[in-house]
């Protein structure tokens, strides 16, 4: 669970802390990253990180659920959270785990 709003710095940390280890253990770092045209994805910080780590990324237009699978899941996730009656951050941590 992230304690701050998503920005380019946090996104780069996620790439470094989660994407690289996952890619190394599952794909020998031979994979392509699909991300939309969100400004934090296109930031100099993140694009430099991807280039330095030789990660090829596929760009798609923003808000194009037919091309971006995660867009299809946001509504489902919101409904699921509402049904669980998560009222606080502590509730969320308990119910996620």
C-alpha cells in the first residue's frame, strides 16, 4: 500500500523495487512493459530509468480500455472496495491482507 499520491518519483520507485526484480526472476529481463500515455509514465525520470535498464515499453493512448487492460479493471476495483466498506487506511490494510 502506498502512503502518497502517485507521481513520477513513486512510479520510478515501483519500477525499480517491483518491476525489475519480477522481470529478472520471471523473464530474465527480456520483456516489454505496456503502459499508457500518463504523464508520470512519460516523465524524463521514468523514461531515463527504463532506457538505462534496457526495458522496452509499449505506449498506448490514455483512457483506451480496448488497448489497456488495467482501464477495464478500475471500475471493478472501485465496486469491490465499496462493498468491503473500507472506511480508513487501517481498514484497507487489514482487508487487503
